[in-house]
C-alpha cells in the first residue's frame, strides 16, 4: 500500500494566461527533467518563469513576517486558475551579473571570502583579519570611547582598522582621467547649455542646481570663471542649497558624474551614456596596485610564494591545484571547502576564468553557469531548479558536460525545468512540453506533451526540425579584401596574427573560453565602420516598447502631428498626451505594503495610456492607441501606402520583419520580450546603421531551430548588399553555412588563445583536426 504523501508527484497548471498564454493546462512530473520547447515568443518563459517559478517565489515570500516582506520585492499572483504541487523554485537565469564595478567572479561566488580567511591564517607576514585582504574595505583610524553591552567603557586613541583597499584607485583596479572638454563647452554659459553631459539640459534640474546655487553666474561663459568659481563648479564638496524653496544638495560636476556614471561597470550603462563615458573618460590600470585593487600591505603577505593578488589572477583550474597542494592541517576544512568550490568551476566548464575577472564582463551563458556553482554541491533535494537555456554560449563539446550536471541535479531527487532550443540538450529530457504553434498572439498553446521520441514524430514545428542537419555549401564566396589583426594579446590570446576576409560570412568558433570574444571585441569591434551587436541586455522599463527602442515612434508621432495640425508630444504616453490618472502607464499600480502589489487597468483611459481627446486624432483612420496595438507585419503594410504612408516608419518596420519579429506588437512593453526577441530587436536597430562590417555575438541565442534558417537568409542578404559579416557562434548550422571559419583553441584559458584552423567549412570537416571539426563533421554527416 502506497503512502498518501507519495501520490503528489505532479505539478499541475490549469488556466494559465500570463502574457500570451491561452488558458494553458499542463501536468509536469516531479523529480524528472522537463524541457520546454517552441519558437522564440511562443510562451515558454511565460509558463516556466512567469507562472510556475513566480508563484513558487511569491508563496515562499509570504511565509516571512510582514516586517521582512516589507524589504522584499512585491510579486503579483500570476494569472492562472490552479497551480498545484509546487515545490521551492531556484531560478538560474541568464541575467547579467554585477552592474557594480566592484563585483568579481570571486566575490560573486564567495570564493574570495574563503581565500581571505586562508591568507589571514597562513599568510606570512601575518597582517591581520580577513578584512585586511578585502579590496572593498579601506584602512581607517578611529578615536573615541567604546562602550560594551555591560557598560564597560574603553578610551580609544588612533586605533587602526586594516582593510585591503588600494588607496589610489579605491579598490577599482583602474584610475580615471576625465577630459573636461567633453563635459562642457567653455565658450558658453550655463544658461546657454554649456554642459554637454547626457541628461544635463539647460532647463533641467541637474543644471538649475548649478545655475541657481549662488556659487556661479549662469550668464557668464565658463572660460571667464575665476579660479574659485571653476573649483566650485568642478570639485565642490556636497553642500546644502535652497532653490525655489526646495532644499537640494549642490555638488561639483566631477564627483557628481563619478558617483552617477563611473561607479558602475561601463557595460551596464545605457548605450548613449556608455558612448559619453568612453568619449570623456580614459581608464588606465592603477599605477599603485597594478590593477590588483589591493594595497601594499595585502600584497606583501604570501603563502607558498603567492600573494592573494597572485591567487586571484591565476586560472581557476591552476588555483584549485595550488590550494590542494597546501599541506596545513590547521586549515584543512577551509582548504577542502575552497578546493570543492574551485573544482565546481572546472566541472562546469569555467576553469579558464580567474577570480579577479569582473562579473560584468561575463557573457550570459558564463553568468548562468557561475550562478549554478552554488547549487552543484547543495544538500537540498525535492526542489525545482529552473534553467533558461543552460547550454547558451556552449560549444557542442561542452554541452555534454552540462547535460551530465543537469542529470545529476535530477538524480538527487529534484525537479529540473529548462527552456531549451538545442537538440543535444532536449534529447536528455524525460518529458517535453512544446508550445506554439507560432509566436506572440499565434502561440501560447501546448502543441505537444510527452517523450522526446514522441516529439520527433509529433509533426509540430519543433518535432519536424529536431533532426535537422545542415549541408555544407557547394561553393563559397570569394573575399573582397582582408581585415588584419596583428599581435592580439587581450586576456588569454597568445600574440595572435590573423587575416579576417571581407565581403563574406566569417564564423569564429572554438570551445567556451578559447578567446573568440577577446579576439573579435578586442581587435575588431573598436574599429571605425564596424557595427557590433553583442549580448549585452536591452535596458528599458515597462514604459519602453519596440516602438520607442527602435526610434519608430518618432516618425509616427510626427506624422500624426502633421496630419492633425497639433504638437507631436501629444502622441507620447510619456509626455503631454499621457492620461493624468495613470501618467501614461495604462495601469494603476497599488502598493499594499508587505503584501503583493496589484496592477489594475486604468478606468480613465481604459489601458491606452492616452488622454481621451488625443484618441480623436487619426492617421489613416486609426488613432495612436490602435497603431501601437498593431503587430509589426500589419503596421508595415499600414505605413507603406495611402493616407498613412510614412517611409521612415516603414523602413524600421521592414527591418523588424527581416529579423523575424513580424508578430511583435509595436507598443508592447520590452519587459515582456524573451531573450531571443531582445537580441533580434537590437540587431534590427543596427541594420539601419552605415557600417561596412557587422560583428554578431552568438545571434542564434534563444532562436528556435526553425528560425536559424531565417537568420542565415538575413546574413546572406547583408553580404549581398556589400557588407562583411563576422559571427562568433557555436551553432553547427551557422558554421556549415560559413564561407570561412577561424577556429580558436585548442582548449580554454591558457590552453587556448591560438588559431588552430583557418579555412572553409569543407576543409575543417575533411581535416577533423580540432574539436570543432569533429563535431561539425558529425553534424553534417561528413
């Protein structure tokens, strides 16, 4: 007789309606590995992350006291009728790590904390506690009276607390030199718009604080400032001032931009601010600490000849061997724990990283695998692990290792849910849920549930493409020139010389960590006429949409304004046309303190975000709200001819359709887009640029097998129009379609960084001299 508790072996979802899901009912087996498949935008993430994982997190949050919940993000209950059998969900997603410039691989995984304790116990000379080895803690001196809990008072005079922070760069590892000519035009006054920093408009509050502070003359050109005025303008310490009856803080321009822009990783900034920072600021390695972030005291203490800076700079696989070689019984448990953490890096395919690598420089796949490390050795069982394309950024050789790790998590008694496109990863699933049949409004239904074999014979889009194999091209294009790279030494590159052919499709391959991104981003992307579409996240709030991100809304608003004889700002939900009740959001967000906040449709504008009079203005018989509700394909036809003909809008819509986003609604929030959709949206915006060479970093990320052909057709069209395309890619179909392949390796980290093959895909398959060659040969049946 079975125990009643053993009967709860399913996660049941009934009536899920999050985003584009259409009353989805699904039953997911527990303690099994379930893959969610379907085209990009079909509703996979809405079901897995937006419904199952979101409700699990919300219910866990509700177990905390109201006081604790007040400090936690408020989560809405997903739009679903029944969610039964949930277990604790641990989400391992692709969100980039560490917008903070102080975050490194070591600090993000707690390996640094263990290493600091190790040096504080064994380091010679002994310099102090673990804090003395931390680049986030400054050395300080204090005086005063210390009172204990029992009332005992001790007088302290100049007591020193040792920290490891380098005093010159404040633990950043680099120092900045600011070009003042990029901050302001000294021939103009503040009133004339002298400050040229993004967001500092002459009539904005940021500039008004300077103009009305009383320290400066707003009508005087900056070049005529006295020495004192210039010092106040650029360097003044934070000072309270009163402007128009409001108490504000005045601060010099340089410390202000250092806090607002330079304290973040450059990669985490919005594109226009990043462009300004790269133009105005030169970053150079700190001359005092040599980029290690640590002061002289921390660098002087050594174990077996290595300082903590040396240890953090080592490749993690080498550091693991070094830690295991420390024969010190007094710290044996600590050394064992540290070695296990470092071994997890190696096991997961990240042994080529170093602990001092800034988190912001990790790719989406590397960030996801770094987050996995803390779960690999976990003693937890019967939890639900949720992965978002765990094989992203992995070479076919590395996917097999990832599969072993996922199966190990399952075999410990956990439920593993993964959103996935790669056939090699889908193949290991116990259960498959395929969503579709299309994307956006054409998706949101379950088209298949069952085994992988059942999926192959199901006739669904995923099933038909699961066995796809690419064919090598009969003939490759002839290059029109070459782009020379000489002596590339960034990261692990070993003095690489390579000629990249122009006018053709060049694919750069190699195992994860072999130096592909270092070669292309370090030596090609920074050149003029090169347009780079990388994997950095799109930044945008729920007010941002494809229309605002691509600049599509500007010509549409101008067309509405011209036809109706009114101001263009009326047709923006973020400006004059906004509904006064919801401020253009279309929804009222009610904060219920410690309980989940509630979003309700605004009754005044009925969710449009616009004032009622604005909706009376029409262009081609449609108002602005109806236009924003159109899918890209419909809008492309609408703006192509007739009364609503807007060539500028039509050109942008055509590019969105070209990258396979014809189903997207032009006004939907960016926050509802999947990872693959966001990258293709970014590609569409760059297609309009005047570049000659396009660099794409893994453009198949988040793409369904059926969409890879569309991407290749787009790349062919780019090349036929006279462009050159360089793609960093692991997908064998893209490799097979290439005209020229540059393979890096042979391994990762210091085992890579060399060009191991240059030639056509056919030559690579014939030679089978590299890991990539072996996998490509197997893929094309060569």
